[in-house]
C-alpha cells in the first residue's frame, strides 16, 4: 500500500479492513470450524434426544387379578391385567414370573392383598396408592424447571460467544504487541480504527455463531414437533439477537481495552478475570434468581445482564412492551460509553511495552 493510498483510507475503511482480517483469520481456523460444528450438533442432537427420551412410552406392568378388581385398575394404562379364577392360579403365575404381582381378595380394610415373588414391587404399590388432589392457592404460571432451562439456554449462548470471542481479542492483541506487529498495523491504520475493527469483526463472528445456534435449536424443535415452544421462543429470540449485538460490543470493548494494558500472555489473567466476572456474575444471577420477579426486573435493566434477563422475561410474558425498548436504550448508551473509554485506554496503551500499564496511566491523555 502506497503512502497516497494510505492517506485516502478513511477511518471507516480502515475499520472494515481490520474487521475483514479478524473474520477471515477465525473462519479459516480449523479449531473454530470444528468447535462450531460440534456445538451445533450438540444443540440439535440434545433437543432431539430429549424429545425421544421424554416421549418414550413405559411398558405396562403385567399383574394377575383374582376376584373383584379394585376400582380403576382395569382402566389404568399402567397395568396389563390377567384375570384368574382363584388365589392358587394367581400364585402360580407369579412363581412362573409370567406376571410381576397378583391382587387377591382378603379381609383387610383395603379389601385385597398384593402377592409378589421375592421382593415388594414398589412401582405396583405406588400405582395402586390413592393420592389426594392437590389444590394450589398461589400456583406459579410456569414451572421452575422451565425457568431454569430457558435462563441456562440464553445465558450459555451469550456467555460462550462473548467469552470465546473476548479471549480471542485479548490473545490476538497481546500477540501483536509482543511480536511488535502492532507497530506495523498502526503505521497503516489509526488505533481507534484497529480497535473498532477488532470489535466489529468479532461481533460478526459472535452474532453469526449465536444465530446458527438459534437456528439449530429452532430446527430441533420443529423436527420434534414442539411447535408451541417454538412459537413462544420466536419473539424472545429476535430480541435476544438484538440485545446480543450491543451486549457483545459492550463486553468486547472491555476485553480489548484490558488486552492493551499488557504485553505478555502471562499477564493476561490479571485483566481477563475482571472482564470474565462482568459476564459470569450476571449470568449466574439470572440462573439463581430466575424465580424472583424483583431481581429479574433489576437484572433486565443492568447492561451486562440485560441481554439474558430481558429475553427470559419476554419469554414468560413478564415484561411490558415498552420495557425492552428502555432496557435496549440503556444498553446502547452503556456500550457507547464503554467504547469511548476503551478507545482512550487502547490508544494510550497499545504501544507501551514491558510492565503492565495501570488503568490510571492508560486514562491519562497521551
């Protein structure tokens, strides 16, 4: 690239050039391709397998019945009933293991006894037991297990994509500093364009990966006939992708700024750990406090947890139509503010080699 061409390259053009470099370097890597394929197969296979196992029918238990049959036994799908004439015939069937147990009349308050071979058949006893009707005064509209599952699903996708791409940004930035390649890059593009290009390129990768996972999940639900759950997920998934974009930019800016503070791979732990905590703490908050309406409402407005908490609330119909708009506005403003600070840190620290640059030094004007 000549000096004249370099001068004509605008900041946006330089940003796109760096973004293209980041995207191509990842999509050409075998590790990225293999890990992405494995993730998609696990998502699709997990949904199909859970549907198959969940819908698998349970074989009826063979039992013999002598005399009057207790109410509800013959009409139950749990038992395969063989009627016999007397107790002796019932015992013979049990001894030959043609049936698991036998019901015979006796003089007990229940009116019949259960005969088994060598141990009490707990499943038969449980099926014969009479359970009272349970009436809940304050019934929850959604099962807690489903809340945990949805929170885990949204949270894992966001956390895996953000932490994976964030670690890549940090590793590449430190390698460029350590090998002095950054000096060559800064001779061609400004520091702010280099930062913006890294964030943009990795955002495209992250959003693309999240969209592929969502598509695999939707395909799995469609194939297994879980159309009702797919319909419920449609609108929250769209909001999740929108929140994901700005949430990713927010966290990627933190990772990029942290990476500029160090010059050696051994020092990345000191700056990577705080960035990881900003992602993991809100995620665990959504999982652990999914049943707490107040905590979930607060988390849906906190920028670092909103990309997970708000789609979860939308899925269960607990958020008004205007709430995601306000939450998204706060997230966009937070992402812009963090990017501004990250740009200052990145610019002031990128060419400083040796010992780790403190945050105070990095924020000082160069």
